[in-house]
């Protein structure tokens, strides 16, 4: 067997779950960082983002004036997005991992 065939057939199935899960976690981290920086006001105010929505709701005292949904729905969206991406990463990781595939087959 050539080196490329060995890499693709023997090593790639064990590396792909790690690469995919790391990529998904980096995506979640990047979204969280953007939301955090926008809420703190360290991003472009003219660009519409979820963190910017929370920032403007806080700047206009939404919780004090009784307009709680200005803050609640963007936060709920971020939490659902994080959970959805994490569960997607976990399920795809279990599906493409050769070790868990062998355990599912009963071997």
C-alpha cells in the first residue's frame, strides 16, 4: 500500500471525529466571543448582531422599563444555538467514530 492509501484507510477514520468536534467547538467559542464582545460594547455598533441586540436593550434599560423580551429572546436564541451545535457535534462524533461504530455493531 502506498502512503496516501495508508493515511486515508487507516488513520483518517480515527482523526476525523477529533477534527470535526474541535471545529464545532471552535465555532461555538467564536460565536460566544462575538456575543460577549458585542454585549460589552467592544464591537462595531452599526453591524447588527445578537450581542448588539443585547447591548442596545441594556443601553435603553429594557429590563427596568418592563420590556424584558428585548433581552430574553436574544439570550434564549444564543443558548439554543449553543446547545444545538454542541448536540450536533456530539451526535456526528458518535456516528463517524470507528470505535463507537464497532460498539454499536456489537463487535
